[in-house]
C-alpha cells in the first residue's frame, strides 16, 4: 500500500444535483484545498441530471478555467447520488479515490486530514465523521437523534464499528474501489451504507473516521417533519434493509455470485 508521501494521484468525485447556486463556489473551494496539499489530483464533477437546471453549464465554466484539474461529466436524467458517485469513480485515475458532496456545508480543507489518515492508519477507507471528537459541527439536535438511531441500526445489521456513515466525504484505496464498483446497486438513499458494508464484508476492514467541519442550516426545525424529509428517511430505511438482504440472505455481493454482476458497466475502471 502506498503512503500519502508516495501517492501519485488523488481523484475526487463531486456528485452534483440541482447545485446551480453553489457549484462554482464549491469547485473553487475544493480546488483551493487540494492545491494546498501539493499532491497531483483531479476533480471529476458528475452532474446528476444535466437537463434539470444550469448546474452543468456553471460547472463547465469553472472547468474551462482549470481544464487539467477539473473535469465535468454527466447524463440527462437524475439517477441518484450513488449512481453519480459510481459514474465518476469509474473514470478516476487516482491511487486514492474519494467523493465530496457538492455544496458548502462541509469545509473542504478537511480533505487533507482524511488523506493524512491513510498514512497514519494504513487504511482501506477513511470517512469524514460528525461524531469524531475533533470535529466542529453545527447540527440541529433533532437531526442528531435521527442520525444516532440510523447508526445504531447500521451497527446492528452490518457490524460496522463506525459512528457516522452518512457524511459526504469519503476516500478509498483504488483496490477497494475496483472491488466495489461492479457489485453496488443503490442509486440514491443508502449508497454510503452499501459501500461501507460491502467493503467490510469483502475484507477491507481498515475503515477509520476523521474529523470534519460541518455547518448544516435546516432553517425552521419543522422542516424535519416535512413530507420530503420523512420520505427520504423511509426510502433510506428501505434501501438499508435491501442491502442487508442482498448481503446476508442472497449473498449477492459474494465472488461466487459474480455471474449476476459481471455485466456491470462499472466492472473495470476506465
């Protein structure tokens, strides 16, 4: 395994959906954070629904200024965050491949800390965590309770000794990405849980959490009881249970079941 000092390349996928108001600033902030690290890198912005709004056009405007560092790709219809992440990872060239959510909630300067953790822990996967003791988080207490319940369920179902699976900042060794891509199915709500649980199941157990800075403004707390938010929670639960079923009942992710996922368009990195 290469340590950070020996890494040749870092790839970061930015899944973006309806991000026309923030995508330009997001890409520039992430680029600035990577420039400070002084490692060769690429940013792959995947617009999850080119026809939805002007996210693609605004992202292309930034990539036109930095064509070597920032690439913008996408597809016409919205398919979900999980699909966008896989699509971007399939085009990545890095020794370390990660993704960071588009938006301004997570401070991208935390990327350097996640990369340093690879050397410190000789890790397979490093994930940003709201519950890391060194994290600086502004987060509604109602959401904290919901998050705690979700993480408890994940620990029971998958045995993951992780306090927070849902932060949109994660990095993987290339070997792990290559093993995961053809197997993954979740397109939207529980893609993070699927990636981590399947990686752990396949033997990539060196998964560690790193501190982040995060500020989430949900406005009126009553929005947490809105139809949209409840719908997201419900489908996340359904997706999570589906991952458990495929993992432990169907054994879909096993190598012996390779015939059922060998035709995946993400079988090999391109």
